[in-house]
């Protein structure tokens, strides 16, 4: 028993019961669990388990075990390489994913495509103004010369034709500079700038944006050819002077379109792109020239120019640049009318105007507009600063405004005196009653009581200075602007019919009242409305809506023209009678100053009560012009016009003074060199029996009929030679003929009497034709001017300015009847002007 206890124990098959603690620890420390007997332990440890245990390997062995104090903190080269490759793979993956996800927009940013809209005068060539968020005009590649493209490439991106949309070396240089300076700058190729401005609409201001820009530039370079990219770039880049795009830049720097730029000019424009303000020659000529030298030098380096071609170039002189306020001066009122009509009639709002690249042609004739402004400038300068002066000229054939003066400077006051201001119409309203009478069967030879004063119900009406005219024809009442006769006419036809005619002619119904006094012009009206109404008469009763827009085009296609819907409001025979009567205002009455022009003119003067407004609205077959003066006092309340231009305080400014003379001065310029056009012949001529008298008379001896005479011809009355002018004219009218007066010196025939007539006395001629009457001016004396007006046997009720085309009266005008400003029945003394 003793010996067996001294032998080591043998392991059994399983070894579980005989395994010693050290064996178990060894198995545990090696991490093995084999399930078979362990190696025999003989008192000596094995090589694997001798002296220490094996530790678990770390995934990140850092600090590294078994290394010195320094190396244990340094990563192994395997870690460095592995990490680097991982990062690179990750970056590449992200870039590829980002590249794949970026989509080039199908269309450009709206801001990049925004084009300026241009407003032109009626010729479609002379520019009135430009409207733009950006002053840009997009042009095709074919319109940009090759040397312009080359200059820009040389200046901005020398590797443009070779690179893939980006310049890695340039980007690296920019990155280093940005890191040092702390901001994002530079390094952009033409393609990158194209992305910024054409597709994104703004410059990139952060690194994320730069990455997106780079990737999109690469993609665009693969999708578009170089010329397409360069053309888009040139149409969007900013060149200074408010110019976006090469076309506008060429115009603002050199006054020519891009297609006409020289090589030297192209180099200067290309050179300012990086610093449009600092390198503009108007701001720093030396830097501009230095930059130009750089660009042409780069063009030589790139092979775009030979050295000889470069040496032949001369630094170009840019045109002066003046920042103009398009609304300054009288033009601003026209542009305001344009924008309002675009909005109301053409459905074009401000945004479309500023960005749509519209071509807007107006009806305004530049030459006539200049003449209107000149006529205002010719006026005497001693008027009140509160005096509103307006001129409105309309083409009666279309209704288009040919000229409009509404104020001196829109930037000073935006109040449009012609479209927003109103003034009492005075006697310019009488033609509406005349037309109503003609439509009711009245004739120009119907008679009325012209004495003064007269009572009409609650109204007591007086002529100017309470002058009596006796029994007068409607023609005479019109020429002399006789209030009492016109109130009687208005009473007979009904004042509501006078209003109806005014509205049909073109005067808005608002403010018009159907009372007897309306014929005296008690209503306040706008100058544009009176011009439009008289244009209906000048167009033989056809009304056209007044307008300032002629056409609107977009991309060469016309998108708007004013509606062409003329309305025949009045019958031509009635209009011919009315026009004939209004020619007598110019030949004999208060508008006589206009007869100096020597062309057919019809018109009517008007003055409101207390001389608060003064008018002359006159027309020829081609033009209708309203000249209006009114004066605003404190709080905008109209006040008596302060006399000026030689007009006495006693008589005041009337329609027959300053307005007629401004009209004559202005229309003299407008009509100069134009063909003289006659008014249509009268066809509705009554033929009362003519009875010779010793004194001039305007009363026919028989009741005039409204029917045209049965005879197709009329006989020139006998006994005209030797009679007074008025007597002869009355006889000719009574025979159904018109008359034309010329004057000649004759020592044998008394001044004012008839020398001869053509056709001769007793001749048969067509009804309504004209008999030329030559009236004596007396003996030929050098002291008598050749154009001195003849003395009229009957006094004129209005001031009669000398027959000149000046704007300053040369004589003190006589008193003119004035129109009441009251419209209520309590008025006791309505007064009217001629």
C-alpha cells in the first residue's frame, strides 16, 4: 500500500477526475476546451504554458503593447494605410453619389433669364425708356463675334476649351488662399461661373455650395458643348454700368451692339468682369488700361492674336456713362401712362415688365412731343408757379396720343395735369349742344335771341359785358360764343341731349348734369377727355378710344395691340355742319389767332367763371389738340389764373388769349411741311331765301329747312362786288355755298368791301362748293403790315390777339365772356366764354 501511494496517478480515459488544478488552469489560460485528455504533466511545464499566460488580441492595439515609450503611441503603417484607403474610398463614394444625385435644371434660373423691357416712341426705333430688374438683352451665339469670345476666355479661363468644367490647380490655389484668408474666393472656371449665374442665379458663398457648383460644372461640361456654355455665360455675366450680358455692355461702354465690337473694345469689356466697378475706365482709367494690356497679352499667349495684331491695337475710349432717371422731365408722365395702360388693358404687371424682355411701342410721335414741350417753353415765364399747363394731341384716325405735356418733371410731382387734373370746360362744351341741335333737325341758319340778360326759369343768363346781339343764327351764335342763344338752344333740345352727345363723343358721364347751364361748361373735365371728344368730330363722327400703346411684343411676336373698335357716334353730314360752324370761331371769333396758320382749322375757346381755367380745343383733319391752363391754390382748390404774358389784370387770361396762341405756336411747328388737308364738304346745306339789306344780317328771311335743296347746283349771288365782307358772306351762305376770304390792297375799293368773287356772280356751281371772296385792304401803304387783320364791322366778344404764331400777346386783350362755375338752379347769372 505504501509503494502504490508513492506513484503518480495515471490519467483515466476521461481525465476529468484526475486533472490537477494546474492542468485546469493551463487549459483555461490557453482558452482551449478540447474534450480529449490533456498532455501528461510530469512536473515540468510545457513550452506554451511556461511562466506566463497568453492575453486576448485587441482590435485596436493602441497604445501599442510591447513598444517603447514613443513608438507605442504611433499607429502602425498598416493602420495608416488602411485608414487612408478607407477615407479615400468613402470620399470617392460620397462624391460619386453626389454627382449621380445632381440634376442639371431643365431651364435657367428666372433671374438669369430676366430681360429688360424697352419702351419706344411711335417709330419703334427711338427708345423712350428701359424697365428692368437686370438690364439684359439675350442674343444668339451667331451675334457674338469670335474675337469677343476669345477675349473673355483669355481674361477669365485660359484652359476653357481644354478643361472638363473645372480647373483643379486653380481650385487648389484658391483653397489655400481661402484657408489663409478665411473666406471662399476664386478658382472658378467659366463653366463654374455659368453654373452660378445661369442655373443658380447667385454666387456661391460656402464650401457645400462650391462642391455642388464643381459637380454641376463637370456634368454640364459633359452635356453641353463649349460654345453653348460660353454663349450662356456671356448673356448672364455682369459687366458693370448696370449691364447684364454682352449686348447691353457693348451698348453702354461703346454705344454699339455686340456684333460690332472691335477686338480692342472686346478686350476692355472682358477685362472688367472680375471687378466691374473698380476696372471701369470712368472710375479708374489707369487700372482699366492696365487690365486691357493684360487681356490682349493673354490673347497673344493663347494664340488668339499674333504679336503684330496686338501691336496694332489702340486702347479704346469708352463712351461717357450717365445714370439717367427714366422718369425725369415731362417723359415721366408718358411712362406712367404706359405702365397703367399695360396693367389695365394688356394684363401686363410690373414683374412682367421688369423681367419679360418686352418690346413696347407707343403712339407718341417723338418729333411732335418735342414740339409740344418747345411750345410750353416758349410761353412767357412770368406765370404763377401754381399754373398747370397741358397740351394733348390725338390722331383722330386712331385715337392714339401723338403728344402729351402734363407737367415739367414727374420726379418733382407725379400729378398728371392732363389725365388726373380737371377744370371747368367753359364754352368748349357748346359744340355738344350744337351737335344735339343738328341731330334734332336744327340748322346753322335757325335763329335765336342773342340779347342779354335773359331769364330762363330760375336762371338769368348774360353775355359778356351784357352785350346785345339781337336775333342771330346758330352759326353766328357759335362764332361769337353767345350765351343767351345757346341757353335757348339747350332749352329747346333738352339739356339731357347735350350730356348724351358729350358722353358719346368721349367725355365720361360722371359729373355731367342735365341742367340748362351745362351748355356753358359748368362741369369739370380732363384735358384728355376734351381732346378725345373733339377727335370724334375730326373723324367725321367716328369715335376711337384714346390710348398710348401701339403694340407689345415678346420674342418678336406681337402679343397685344389696342382694340380696333371704332364706333360711328354721329352722322357725317351733321359733323360737317358742326365743323363748318367751328371754323367760323377761328375765322371770325375768339380763335382768330389760329387763322394765321393758313390751313383749315375748327375749334372752340373756353373760359370758366372768374378765369379759373382757359381752353382752346382745335382740330384739323389730321390732328386734334387741346391746350388747357388752370391754376391750383392752397389745398389744391382752383383759383383765378394770375395774369401773365402781357395779359392785363382787368381782362384776365381767357381761352382766346394764351391758349389760342400756344396752340398756334405749337401747331405751326407740327403742320410745317405737311400737306394741307381740307375738311369734308358740307352735304346738309339749307338754302334760305336771300334778301339784300343795307346792313349786315345773319337772319334768313325764311324758315330754314332740314332737307337738302332739290337743286344739284347753286347760283353765286349777284351784286356781291362792292358789298361789305359780312354782307357778301351772308349772301353766299344763304345760297347754299361756302366762302373763302382773301385780302388784297386796292385803292379804288373801300377797305373791308369785296373786290371780286370766283366763280363770278351769277355762275352755277355745285351746292356746298366754295366761293373765293377777295376783300379790299385799302390803299397799299408801307405802314400797313401785309398780314394785318381787317377791321370787322361788328365787335368781337373775346380778346382778339394779333394773327401771329407767338405765345405772347402783343396787345392787351379785350374782355372775354366767362362761363359760370355754378351748376345749381340758384345761379342767377351764368356767364360763358367763347
